[in-house]
């Protein structure tokens, strides 16, 4: 099973991928999202989104600044105000 992950900014579509897990820098602390996670919405703080392509893999990190994360039937979508790089 995999989690569908989308990362977008107001300016561009940064990433669309099927992954194992994503760890998001929420304003109330980091949270991990796996396939089948309950619907959830959170604001995010400046920090690193960690993307695990498979269980036990070394995470890829993408630095984001502010925004929102939403977990729904279609997976995880992050709308970041800004993405480094």
C-alpha cells in the first residue's frame, strides 16, 4: 500500500508521488502520515517535510515555509506558502 502525496505552492506544482510515509512539520508538532490515515487538516510551520519512499528508507527532505496540510481520501496534500529550491 502507498500514500499519494502532493506538494504545491501558489506558484507551482512541486511534487506528485506515491510514497510510504510523509512526516510534516505541523504547528503543534511533527506528524507522520501513512496510507489509510484518518481525514485531518493542520497548519504547518517552517521546517522540513520528510518523504519516505519505502519502509526503512532514508527520507528525502524538502524545506517549506508555512501553509496547510490536508489528509483525505486522495492522500496527503500540502499547500506550502514557499518551498526552498
